[in-house]
C-alpha cells in the first residue's frame, strides 16, 4: 500500500497529463486546421486531410506529469526524465518542421541520452532473468548513449496507422511499471504514469479514424521517455522485451533497405490500398519488409484490423515482459 | 471463422517474438556466465589483455550469431509467407 502522499502524487501524475492532453489536443486540432498544418491520410481512399503534429500536446502533458513527480520526490532520475522528454520533444518538433535526414535524426537524439549520463541517473548493473545482475562499468555508458536514439526511432517506426503508436505505448508501458514496482523502484514507477495517461488521452483523438497525427515530435518523445524510464528504473531487459514488436519492425525494415533512411524517401511501398479501404501487402521483392506488411502476408485487412493485430502482438510481448520481470525479481506476494 | 483467420495470421509473428525473447536469454547467459568469467589464458599483463580481447571477440561473435539467427528467421518468414504468393491472392 502506498503512503497517502505517494497516492496523491500518483493520482496527480496521472490526472494532470491526462487532462492536459484532453484539453490541448482539440486546441491543436483547431489551430493546425486553421493554419493549414494538414497531411493526407494515405490509408484511406478519399485521402482525408488530418492535422499534424499532435506532438506538442503530448510533450507539454508529459513535462507537466514528470514535473509533478519531480516536485513531489526531488528524484534526480525523474529530473533526467524531464530533460530527456524536453530534448527529444524539441528534436521531434524540428523534424516535423524541417524533416531531418534518416542519419541526422538518431545522431541528434544522442543529446537525449546525455541527461541520464550526466546526472548519473543509471546503474551499470543491469539485471537479467535467472542469473541476476552483471557489471558493465565501461560498456554501459556507451550503450546508454545510443539507447535513447534507438528506442525513440523504434517507436517512431511503429507510427504507421491510425491509433497504433499511442495504443502500443499504453500497452507496453504497463509491464515496465509492473517491473519497477516489483523491483521496489516506486518513484520511477510513478514517473511511468504520465506516459500512460498522455498516450491514453491522445489515443481518444488518434484512434481510427484519426482526428490528429502525433508526428515525429509525438512518437519520438514517447519512445525517448519509454527508453529513459527503462534505464532510470533499471528494468532495461523488461523494456526491451515489451518493445519487441517494434524492435522486430525496425530490424525487418533496416535489414531490407540496408541503410538509415527517412521512410518518406522509400520509393517502393510495403503496402498498397485496395477498394473498401483495405490494405494489402506488396509482393514486390524490393519493397521494405515491415510488421504491417508481414501481418498482411495472408491477405488484405482493414486498417482497424491491422491495428488490432499489432495490439495483440504488443499484449503478447508485454506478457513475456511480465514473465521476464517475475523471473528477475521474484513472484509478487 | 474470420477471428480464427486473424489469430492464425498473428501466430508466426508470435513465434518470432518468442524466439527472439529466448535468444535474448540464451545470448546474455552465454556472454555473461560463460564468456565473461573465462580465466586468463596465461598470467601477466599481456595475458590479461589477450584474454579481454578474446572475450570481446567471442561476445561479438555471439551478437553476430544472434543477428544472423534473426535474419534467417525473417527470411524464412518473408519467403514462405510473403513472396511465395501472387499479387492476386
């Protein structure tokens, strides 16, 4: 049972980002629509125009939520997470405005790893299931530098269909929080609530048919904070396992295009749109391999059906992540 | 019927995720419990350096094998399920 003050912090760190996203997103939809910040939704026959980016609503709400946890706990780890969110959000916004190259984006996101490194908000003893902690005093800081670019880009690559990235983050953040509670990292577990709250509120507008897209500012920020939470909370392996569908998606994509490239520059599309707004896999051997293309291998599906299949995969990897947490820190009593 | 077809569609990817999960366990166990504790080949500074180089090389080989296994699984899946069918299917 949480002490009363922690219970209040938990409630506030969930409620504030949730309400902030619910208020800011419709405002953003109005503003972007008025100013022409619209993009086509390519997975629908009539190609409706959808406001983009919704990232600023996500970034502000996450900063508010993490600020609540920081003010209540004074934790250096949470301060690092606040900075990670701010830096990744700023890079995402620059990317939304100027479209950074496929190589520059991950390079800039290394800046997002620095707060964790400089504030010493990590342990170089990652814990593994069955055989426990290992000491990685030299190599861990190097891995940490690329961790935030990797998680943010990995989550960014799953932002392909209506509602997928926000729904995916909600599902995979739950085992992360479970693992932290199992490990006794209550403060960082509290810092996980804003990402769940903000994604949940954004999902209301992002689900099929999307009223707004998060853009790179939204998806990169969510991915960077997710990675930061896994590192600062010391639940790296659990974080990796829950993220496996998105990791496989990145692996499929990179191993088929064989370079870091902005997805807009890929000529061969992995999927095509059929009548009735159904999606089909491209049978072209040179088209990039993606998770969506693989899900469509057995025949066409609607966008909603594909999203549901991705959520099933996320739920399955989250279950494996929970098993990993139990194998690492024991069975909760 | 439709629901079963959808479940079957996800099944190979669930297998791929499970295989990746198990490979993470096996790979990390081999690296941290077998390679890292390897004793020095011979005593002295040079022996220590050589042992560390061998450990890094073996860990690198393990990582390569992990990626290779993932690559083979991906190719198996892509060729069996994606490219073996015609556009009309």
